[in-house]
C-alpha cells in the first residue's frame, strides 16, 4: 500500500531533494471531480520534483478509469485517462509570463502546493465538457408506442390546435 498523499508540500524543498511522490488516490477524495462521476475508483499518480533551468519543476503522470454518464442516453461511459504533464513552480502570477512554453504553471500559494490538486487538475482537464458515447453507440430510451398501442395524447401548448385541425376546425361549447 502506498503512503497517503500529503495535504501540502514545499515544492522547492522537494525539488532540491529530487523527491518522487507516487501511489493511489481515491477518486471520491477529489471534491471537484467526484460530483461528475457515476462510480468511484482510484487514480494512480507519479509526481517527480526536480530542478531545470534554475526552476523547481514537477513532471508527472496520472492514470485512471473514470466512470461518467453519457449526456445523450444517461448510460455509463468509461473514460480512460493517461495524462503526462510538466509544471514549473511559480510564486506569483507575474512569474507565469516568463515560463518556457513546455511548462504549465503551478502556483505555490504561500510557498506551498497541494499534490492532490495537481492530480485532480489533470483528471478534470481530461473530462469532456459534455461526456457522450461515440456517434451511433448510444441507445436513447424508446419513446414510440408499440404495435396496437395509441400514443399518449400530447399535453403541449399546441395540443388544442392539433385537435382543432383534426376535427376540421369545429369546436364544442
């Protein structure tokens, strides 16, 4: 069993020591991601702290199978995530503009970062805005009447107009 992911770490200290954090984190423990999931599970992570070009950097990989709901048919949708990333630790927003393109910023608030947030951010970036099965893979719920059954009367705003049209415009008093 892997050691628990620390709540917060000093990224510059870990970078100086070339530390690696790896293990599993429960998807249910990720508060921004958990509401989008249809079922739980675990995410595996590897966060490598080091120094490049005089900067503290975090390179890593996050892997998980996310159980989502298809927004077309509301059926289960499996999303395999295998995301690699390279982050440069910065102390403020002003430092972000000076980063080389190969790095995304990891802002150390008050000198700390939360490793769980790094893992959760990568998973959130992998989730589509509207999760859908591939075209043709959905089975939308049946709404048509079966043989020998009449369709239920429409209660929409134009139901009265449709009945007037069927009855030739006559109405009852």
